[in-house]
C-alpha cells in the first residue's frame, strides 16, 4: 500500500464505531447514507449516490471556500459538478479525522479533508475552479479543515451538502507520484467497503 492508502480505506472507521452506539433508527440511517455517499463519491460512482433512494430529486449543494460560494441548485447542476471532478481527475478525496453530531434534521461536524488535485485547483476555491492540469501526473495534496452541515429528508435521503472551509487550515504539499491514489485505484480499494453490510 502507498503512504495514504490505509488512511483512505479506513476513512469511516471512526464513524462505524460511532454507529455501534446509536440506537435511533433515523440517526443510523442518516449516518449510513453519509458513509455510503462518501465511498461512492470518491470511487467515481456518483450516479449511485444520486439515485432516488439516497438523494432527493432536487438537491442543493452550497460550497464555501476562500471567501467564495458555489451553489449547485438541482440534479442537473450537481451531476455536472461530479462530471467535472471526474474529467479533472479530482475525485480522490478523504476525511482523516471527523467529529459528527447527528439529529433528526441531518448531521453536522468538522472534518480534516484531504484531496489529490491538479495544480489549477490550488487557488482560493478548489471546487470553484475544477479543471485538469496540463500534465495529468502533476498532482498535489490539498489538506484543510471543513465544517459539514448535511440536511436529510423524512426518508433519510440527502437534501444537500453545506460545506464551509477554515481557510487558515489549508496545507498544500507535493506528494511522491508513487503515493498518489488514482481514480482506478480508489475504486478498487473501496469496493469492499461499499459492499460491506453494516448492522
């Protein structure tokens, strides 16, 4: 395994431990949806997470970084956003630490968020400037702290992602190319996690 792969594969280990202590069925459903959403997302299987059993028909994402806001209103805009991440080779991301609070509305928390991104996405707003670099192998590791607020509907489906960046936490490093997790490798690593049945 490369330097980051163990942390990548076990990104939801803490959440799984938290789930073991939660008895409320709605809260469990929300956290299980979040876990599956994250694993599908970074495996490039975003169409599955946008399916009607996981996400509402008209989701809204609100992403706030570097003093800029990106609002994705509706399924077409959210789908196009995921398509742009795939095209830019910028879907390999993971949480290193997360502290999640769940209630009937959804969940909120603070996470240390890592992402392999091409050079053009290293400006003040990575998600606001999704595009590939001239050299597909030229990847950087962007690490920052994000606050998440994700609301869910009465069926336990995601309504949207509200994401807020702590700009002072941003760290950019140039990883050894051998340590960069490719999209293909991410899908391979996470397939068993996606298929794992949680109690």
